[in-house]
C-alpha cells in the first residue's frame, strides 16, 4: 500500500491529515503542490481543486482510491485497517 498526501504550506486540513497518519505510524509521501505543477495538474485531473488530497494505491490503478479533506472514515477503512 502506498499513501500520498497532496498538500500546500499553511494548510491546516493538510496538517491534520498528516498528523492523523503520523499518530498511527502510517508511512506516506507528502507532496507540496505549490512546488510541483505536474502533481497539481494530476489532482486537478482527478477532479479536485483544493488540498489535501489523499491517494491510496494498493498496487494497481483499478484499486486506487482518493478523496479530498480529512475524511476519517475513509482513512480508517482504507489506510489504518489495511496497515494493521
């Protein structure tokens, strides 16, 4: 499982997502979209216009999940339970 969190500086919801993952010992990659126009375009292509966007990949594109914001239900179901 690979978890990527798309963020930007001074984004409180972004910090909350990363804090949630950190507290559970879940490894993730944080990507600052203000430093990566390619990644900004990638999340826009998924239909998102703001961050945080969390992408969870289980190894193939068909099982990739993504959502915007701090969605604890999704994070628990698709990340924490799988990491346990």
